[in-house]
């Protein structure tokens, strides 16, 4: 089997005296949809933050193996913008859109690390810059069509309804041309119809060649999408496997539902 | 050696005043996360109020002790009122706005108050009456430590003690600590957060006013601009000690006062203000938590 | 219109302010003559004034409530105010701009030299405002030490002229470059800092530079400043005072047009978007691949460049500079312009600068209250209209139904 696009070995994260994450191992292979689930406070978002460069892990290693076969990249302590440049993008649990920018501009920001025009090009509107701008606009528009937001291009992000904002975050992350997409609770607050549309969207993204790691609480969505599930509780991995295996794992049931007093 | 002791006490005096003003900065920052830019002006208004009251009373022939007490009371009462009003008008409406909005509003308030006093009183330096007479028992050491220095040190020590008792043992103190830790939770357990915040401003302003009156009497003159420099230095002291920490403000005040005194005494007096500003810049860049503060990790 | 309850509350407010201002506004002592002056008329003024303002504020909030209620009843479509409509349509914008430009070109011939001189000052602040707008308005970095770059520009011209006989036109780009360099130097240490700490440190930097200029006599000639700075040369011809002012006016018009052109281009470019993303959400901005350090330093450097250029012009205009012209108050005034105009809005900043600089000039009688008004404007704007006079309109793109292409 080829190398996993994301390989996490023995990841631990300490905040002062608190060990928020303990020796976590995780793998995502090319073309997989992997889910990370667990009760609230289990350390899932902390994991995302460690992997994307917002925190520097106390122990362990995070490796990115680009699917095109180029050299593996060690992500420990790498700044968030470099992590994104290397091909891993994320969305946020509490939506972090650029509120006062339009929908299109939010996506265009995602193109920043794939383009290069700077001050001179901007001021003098050189041919190269104009071409790059046109390409950025076109690519961004196509991504918005993919998530179904093309009719709202000139709306300010803050004026969008909640479900649309979540989709915009995904579009923005896609614009950075990642081979691995990290989604932090993409279905939070969505109604069943929106969740079904999200299900289709994520499958389409996977079919286009992206790998996906998602944190999610909506079990129906997780079961429908995932090739593999990792379960964490109190910062530790307590189970991993296919959706069927995990859903019948007693440790997982105990973590979510608590122990039966009579058992 | 004598020079050293002289500088030492001079530094303690400075440090006391910085500490008194710094307490206001640190308490307000601890409770609403705002750098109260206008706090220096509260200090200045305290000094001016004391000046006006003391001069009027002395013209009408009141005895010195009553002048000191009444001027001090007036300074504290009016400064507290200004502090309360400023919070209500310029900061409370912005409590849920982005932090920078409140900071800009504070800057505006500072400029407004400076010019208000300038227009209401005068742009010239005003001579401040000497409120603390030279005590007889101080005569043998008068060339090293003045009576004024002594009074300032004692008053500061008393104020610190009173504040510590208030914060640690009184109901209001407990409410203040709770609000500083978690405002929403404090509201949910029934604390009147608005009242607590107003109280914080009132206490901080009163302390600054007393400091203003004492140092004005010590130096002998005031003008509308003293708040700016004193404010920045006191803020430096608060940050040095760890912003949000009350003992930190006191520690920072004395450290700054002493270092300034020795630096200007032994090195050069021209660059006195540069020293304070540079210290401020260096602390904020390299150790923003200060001496007694805790490093804040950002929650994402 | 007002209930008895509301009138009673406003009366209490006015009594409170009468009490508050009593010692400083009513009492005036003369310590030397040992006299006391009781200015009761001031108290009356304060009481009446605060009563009326309190009612006005109440009126404003009632009006706001009614507007909010109407919004939920009707649909949420907001109609753009007229100004924004005009500015976003090129077919209105271009002729309007042309007309304004034409008026400004013939201005000196309709008004006196004195008026022209005032206009030069206003235009200088327009440029300063547009420069600070890059740092504060677009990138969201609250720089309270902007005056430092202004001083760098002014002193670089003054000193280069004093030591090396450098002329105005040579000094202009050098001043700009030096200011940009300082922008990077001062920006470097503050890269990690949060909003309010960033503000205080930049304030500290501004003051440190001023204090150094004031005390390092060997370098800057200290508080006495540098004089006899030559005005810009017109192909070597000596100009009379009126001629020099006229010349400087047209130079300023050209500089302002240039500034507007550049800032406009930057705003809608890749770097402009990066600045706004940085302002909106620094963490998300980094997560989307933007190098926040490079973006911040670029903002500081580019913002500083304009201040440097205006500094050179300032030195040439007044022919004498000293550290007293570069206090924190200057930074505060320029900040006030950006805040009043609307963070990020070019047109707003221009309007803000013209209002804040020209109004006090024309209301000479009230000039004593100028700084008081500035302070009040800052507070009022933040509470009632933090987005400023003009909110920044983002560029809109047109797409044809099935294929794509960008509009405008």
C-alpha cells in the first residue's frame, strides 16, 4: 500500500500541566475519507490545531506525503500558512470567514498561496498580474459553482445564511488546491436536507482526487461517508476501524453513553 | 553613599506614585480587558481639583490640616466621578464591540479631557501649594528624605493595605475577582457586573487622584499635560509587573521608580522619558506577561 | 415627543454634569493675586448643553429602534446610500472625479494665496490619511506612532540638504525609501503583538523617535530644529512666496492623485485582499496560506512611504522643522481622519481629512475647541458609527449565466 498522505505518530500536546492529547497515531490514505469522532472536549480540534501549525506538538511527528510522490514533509512547528502551501487546508469549528469581504473574495483569498503578484504588479497592472487576476476570479467562480454558491458572488460573507457560510468555508479551503482537506464539524447546525447536500458535496470532493479528514458529531453523516473512523476520548485513541467495527466497539459505546450501572 | 540613599528614597517616592496610578490601569484591564488611555487624565484632574480646592481654601484662611483633608477628599470624589462617567459614556456602549474600538474611544476621551482642562483652567503651569509641611522630627535626614516623601510612602502603603483588604475579604472584592475571571459566569450567578465595573473605575480613579495631589504638592506645580507622561509611565509599571495583577502593579511601580531614579541620577537626566518608553516597548515585545503575570495561550 | 420620565432622566444627567464640571469649569483661581473667580455662566452652559445633548442621544436611539423594527417587517434588502451608488458606478464616478479635479486645478485662481496655503495643508493630511489607511483601515494594525515616519521624511530632507545640499526632487524618493525602511524596522518587533499592545508599542516608538530627535543635538540640532530648508525648485528659477505656494499646491494635487491611484490599485489586488483578510481574522488568514509577517511588514512599509513623502513636502513648505511638530497628537489626528472617514474607504478618508482640517480653519472663532472636538469625534464615531462616514464597498464582479468573465 502506498504511503498515507497524512501520517501522525505518537502525537502529544501539553498545555502547562494539562496533557490535552496523548500519543495519538493516525493515518489518512490517498482518496480516503477518515473521520475523527469523540465526545466533546476529547481533543479533536486540538489535534487539527497541532497538525495545521497553530500549536507546536509537545511530542510526536506529523508527516505529509504528497500523492505525487515528492519528498515527505515534517509538519511539526511549521507555520500555518506553510502547512497550507504544502497542500493541507482546513475549515473551522466556529466559522472564521472574512466577514466584510464578498463571497467571491473569500474564495479568492484561498488562491493567495498559489499566485504571486505583488506590489509592482498591483500598481502597474502588468500583463502577468492581469492574467493572474482573471485566472483567480475564474477558478474561484468555478469552485463556488461546485458548492452551489455561485448566485451569491457579490454578497458580503456576513450576510449569508448559516449553511451557506459553512459551504463557503469549504470553498475557500478548496481554493488553496489542497490534496488533503480537514473539515472541523462541517455539518454543525445544519438541517437534514443541508446535511444530505453536504454528504454529496464531500463525496464529490473525494471523487475529484482529494483526501478528507473530518471531525463530526452527526453519526449518520459519519457512517455514510467514512472509509475509516478514529475514536478519541480524553486525548487518547480508544478505537479505530471501519464504521461497522467502531459502532459495535464496547469502549466506544462506553465513552459516549457511559457505563451501565448494572453491567 | 549619601547620594545613593537619596536616589533610593527619591525612587521609592516616584515608585509610590506610579504604583497608585498603575493600580487603576491594572484593575480596569483585569476586569474589561481595556487599556484605559484616559486614566492619566483622571490623575491630572485629581491634581487640578486638589489645586483648585486647596488654593480656594487657603485664600479663605482654612487651617492646613483641613485643607489637606478637604482637597484630598475633593480630588478623590471628583476623579472617581469622572472615572465613573467616562466608563458609562465612552466604554460601556463598546463592551461588545471589537477591542480596538474601545481603545480608540479611550484615546479620544484622553484628548478630550486634556483639552477640557486646558480650556477650563489654563495652559500655563500652575503653582501647587505645599500641603505637607516640613516635620521637625525629619530634620536630621531632611537632605536625604523629605517630609513629603515620607507622607507619600505612608499614604501609598496605607492605600495598598486597604485595597488588599477590600479585594481579599469584602463582598465587593470577591465580586470583582469573579468578574475579572469570567464575566458571563459572574452575571449568571447574580453579580451586578455593571456595578462591579463602575466600582473598579471608582477605586482606581480615587487612588490616582490621591497620587496626583501628593506628587503635585511634592513637585510644586501642575499643568494639563502631566497626565500623558505619568499615564504612560504608570502603564509601563503595570505591564512590567504583569497587567491584571494588583501586586504586580505595585511591584512594577517601585521597580520603575527606582530604576528611573538611579538611571537619571547616575547616567543622564535628558533621556529620562526615552528610558521609560524603551522599557515599555521591550517588555511588551519580549515578555508581555510581565514579572508576575501568566502567559496567555490563545484559544482557537 | 418626550415622556416625563425621559425628561426627568435628562434633568438628572444635566445636574450630574453640572456637579462634575464644578471645580474646574466654575472656579478659577489666581494663586499669585490670591483671587477666586466664580464663573457660574459656565455651569449654566453645561447644564443646558448636557440636558439638550442627552435628549438628542435619546432621540437617536429611539430612531434607531424604529428603523430596526421596520427592517424586520419589510424585506432585508438594504438600499445603498446615494454616495455609495455614485462611487460604485464608473459612469458616475469618472465624470464626478473629473469635475472635482478641474475645480481643484482652478482653485488657486479663485481664492487667495492664504486659502491655497490652507488647502495645501488639507491635501497633505489627505495623503497622510490615505497612507495610514493602508495600515489601520485595510490591514487592521492600529499604528499610533505613524508620526515617526512623517518625521523621518521631514528630517531626511532637512539633514540631507543641510549636509549634502540635496534638492527637493532628489530628497522626495529618498525620504520615501527611508520611511519605508523605518516601516519595516518598526514593524518587525511588533509582528507578534495583539491589537492593543501593538498600539501601545507603536505609540512608544513614535515618542522614542521624537525624544531622540529632541535630545540628540549633534544629529538633529535638538529642539531648536533645522531652518532654511529650500522650497522645491522650479527648473532653477527663484520663485516668489506666492509663486512657491502655487507651485507647491500643484505638486500636492499631483501627489494626491498619484496616492489615490496607487491605493485604489492596491485595495483590489492580491496584496490588498491579503491585508483585509489579515484584519478580518488573522488566524483564518494564515490558515489560508497567507504569510502574516510579510503581509504586515508590507502594510507598515507601504503606509510609511506616504508619510515619508509628506514629511519631505512639509519640510519644504514650512522651511523649518523641529521635533515639536511630530508629537503623538499628530498621530492621533491622522487616526481621527481615518476613523471618521471610514476604515478602508478612500473617498471617506478624503472627506474626513477635508472636514477635520478645513473646518477648524474656516471656523476660526472656535479654533480653541479644535482638539476638544477631535477627542469628541473619536469617541462619538466609535459609539455611533464605527464604520465611519463611508463604509468600504468591495468590488463586485459580473458573471454571464453559464460561462465566466469578470465585469467592470
